[in-house]
C-alpha cells in the first residue's frame, strides 16, 4: 500500500484565511497606535498585537500535503476570540501544572530547564491566533459506517510541517506545542467530534520587538546525514 497516493491543495485556504484575519486586525490596531513594549521577563515574548503594516504581506501562498489514500485526515481550528483563547489557556495550565509536578518525572523536567518552560503559558492569551490541529483517526461515511484513515498521524504531521514552513514564509512566528493530557477537554471546548484527537497547537503572530529565543546548537550535518 502506498503511503501517499496523491497531493491535495489544502493550505491555500488556511493561509489565505489566516492572512486575511491578520490584515483585518492590523487595520484595527493601527488606529489605536502602537502597543507598549512587553516586559522582557515575560516567558515566550515572541508574539505582539502590534502587527506589521500590510505591505509586509505581499505574498502568494500555495501548499499541498500528501495523505494516506487521499483521506485528508485533518482539521485546523483557528481561534482568535480572546475569551476562548483564555479558556484554552486555563485548561492547558491546569493540566500542565500536574504534568510538571507529577506526570513527567524529574528527568524530563530537568531536560526542559534550559528552555525555561513551565506550566504558565501567557502566550496563549497574547498570541493573536491559536491554530489547533486535530487528526481524524477515522472518517464517517454517508451510511454512518466508519471510514479508515490510513496513516492519519503521519499524514497530519506532514501537513503541520508544510503549515509551519508557510507561516515562516510570510514572516509569522510560532512554537510547536503538544498540550499533554489536554486533548479531550480541548476537543469538547471546541466542539469537535469524537473521531478527532488534538495533535498540535500553534500560537501564531508576529515577533515582539524584544523577542528572544534559547541559544541552542544543532547537531553537525555528519551526525544526521548518511550518504551511501
């Protein structure tokens, strides 16, 4: 069985809608003037409601993503409502506190120290948009029977990679987030069907003027590439 039977244009609509929303918000924010610089001690200070001028978005995005047997097993939920974003934050912080204190274990928590992450997620409120990507573990046929979604997690993961590249291409920033043990509650909150499971959460926006990122080194090319 072939893993990817065909290519399907899915991200054209997603990126166009996202850019359209940002442009609309940008026009509103420009009337209010620039917002104050965020506190540098704030964790993840890389999103800013003070969006750039629309001239920065002279770009035509086009994307395709393969899926097993062309089942397209993904749902992208774009959240911009402040109250809904805050409810998402409350769910995630409640579960993440338990994760850090009980579920993850000392070794996992220690490995995260250099990234300075914890269960406090201010960026879920400050990011202009949250994209929650759900994998459809199966589909539903018109007769009510289940439809097999082959390689659904791999297919959606590849789609997420294309989306990440597209976001970067238009000058937006994000951080890959996998809210541990939050999926069921977020699925109910966002009124998604039972056949969908949360795979990834992406806070999306322009970088804040005082944004910083961890100074990490990458593995040498010889450590990740084998030529035979």
